[in-house]
C-alpha cells in the first residue's frame, strides 16, 4: 500500500526539486494555502512578487473482490503568479510554467510515480483564472492528476 506521504515525497524528489521548476519559484507548498488561513503571506513571494505552487494529494479507496483495495490518488497542482502587465504575458508565463511541470510528471516522475502507484491516467488541465491573493491580482492555473494503486 502507498500512502499520501509517499506520493508527496515522490513528487518532491522528481518534480519540485527539479531545477526547471526552481528557476521560476522556490515557493512550493504541499498543503492548501487559503485566503482564510493564518498564513504569512510573505512566504508566497518569490522574486518580489506572489509566485508559488500548491500541490495537494488526496487518497480515496474502493473495496474490490478477493479482499483487494483500489486506492485512488488525486493530485491537484496550482501555480499562482502575480499579474505584472496588462498585455497577457503573465497569463502566458503561467501557461508555459504549468506545462513545464506537466512535462516533468511525464519524464521524471514516470507512469508509476517513483513506484508509489500502479499507473496514472494523465492530466486534466484547469482553466487559468485571474484571482486575488493578499490584495493583489494573480493568475492561477494548473492540472489535476489521478493515479491508482491496487493491493
């Protein structure tokens, strides 16, 4: 059986510590950072602007025949970047950077997520949207991934 902690560790080792991600942000949170939480908003900044990633792993299970259990891991990755223009380049930066992350899932994490799952079904893109974080306009985009492990 795999755990959510093992999946988070695999993502951290193979995706979040990759130099191509660290080039655009070092602010990666493996938990939800909500507007209502008592969170130091300065931690959301990288290079003097709001610039961070959240990666939330959730596990569900389903009982199967012969005492087997099928675990489903849902990984939601969201990238937030403060709007710095009116021409759309910040929007495009978000799109390009979440595609870098998606590429690392394919190339570095692999189909078995560092042997924590049996397989994953690919990515489902989340439409990028303009939101407010700590009083500043930011673009948020990302992907959701589903993976499965049967024991």
